[in-house]
């Protein structure tokens, strides 16, 4: 029906075939253009954020160090899926090797897990900055930041490695056509001859533990922040304190809302929600945060906005001098 050859051998397929958005082939060209534009914005924006933080010593604070790592993770997360998506939507080239498929799956899992950990670390940073400002530098030392970053990465590797391993070791003896635009683990696991339920359960339980614990601690941090802000006597101080959290809250909304919608629609609404809606949600979950994170932090954070403008004008001035 899809016009794609099926593999009915009992051997592990050498390649999988990603169909893109099932049921929406007429929209593939527009999706390729949209995703290409968003990916370009993501690369340029996050690279600019990293460059500004790296070059400006006044931004060597814990919040901006976490932002630097977040920008790097966003580049990895978008780059692991978007170039292949654009290739599928623009030319129909959906083939991907067996090893390439599970490598892509692994990077997606680890990057998303690291990102939620970074959002928790940034919430902790805001809590210390607002609720314990006199102890900020004593608590958030470079050593603690390094420990937090390493712990976030180790947690992601420990939780996510078994998931990719479980799916990759399932027997694949039927179709090699993945009804998705990237190697999403549930879509790939459905092709297995064995029962994919253990890996699916591990996915839901693991993501619920990671995201649930992170959201709980983030909520507790912001509850304490709001209590501290409400206790301030000055309205200007209250607005300033809340504005410093606005960017972070916006980034959290962009990450958690599409993410949880994608996961639970795929798990609970698979029989009621159209497949193309599930695939679109999963795609947007991986491209929306990397695209809008640098825009939010670049526009809402006055210090970042000033440094970015200074760097851009400096580069343009140097180019004009070279041209003359």
C-alpha cells in the first residue's frame, strides 16, 4: 500500500526505511522547508549563544555555563534527526542502516534526558540566586557545577543505554518499513517478531521517573522562589526577580509540554489519535526546543542581548573593513 518493498527474511535487516509522515505525503515538501529553516535557526542561534558565552568573561556565571551546555545539547539533539528528516521530506530518501538507526535512537534518548537534567540544574541556580543571594558563589562553585553536569550525563547514559540495547536486540524478521520520520523506539520496536512490551514499558517507566522527578524538584524550586519573591517589599525587586525566571519557565514549557504530549499520545492514544499526529508531535518535540531556546534567552535576557548585539556589530565592522 505504501509502495515500499518489505523484507520477509529471518535475518536482521541491513537497512530500515523511514516513510516520513504517514498519510501526509503531499505535505512533505512544506515540512522539508519548515524543518530546514528551523534547523538553520537552531544551529545559528545556539552557536551564537555558545560563542558569546565562551568569549565574554563577564558571562562565566553558573547560569550561563548551564546555558552553554544546553545550547550544545540542543545542537546534538536537532542534528541527530533533522538532516535525515529533511532528506526524507525533500527527496524521499528514507533508507537508514541498522546501526545508523540505533545510533540515532541512542543520541535522541541521551540528549533529551540530559536536557531535562539541565533544566533542573538551571532551576536550582535560580533558587539559590533569589532565595540565598548572599551564599550564591559559595554554594554554586565550579566544582559543584562540574559534579552536577557529570551526574546529569551519567544518569542519562545509565537510564537510556538499556532502552536502545533492548530494542536493537529484538529479532526483526518482517517488514523493515518504519512508520515514522526518525528511528523512534516504539515505531522500530513494532517491527520486531518478539513482544516489544518490555522495551515499551521500560521507556514509559524510565521517562516517567526522570521527567517526573525533575519536574517535581523544579516545581518545588519555583514554589520557594515565588514565596521569596512575594516576601519582597519592593515591587521593582519583585518584577526583577520574576523576570530572571521568565526565560527559564518559557524554555521548560517548550520542552515538557510537547515532550509529554508526544510520549503519552504514542502510549495511551495510539488507537484514537491519527498516526500522522503522533509522528508530527514526536518531530516537533525534537526541533521546537533547539529552535526557540536561543531566541528566548537571546531576547529576554538583557545581558545576553547586549553581548550578542556587541558581537554581531563587531563582526560586521570587521567585515566592512576587510571589504574596503
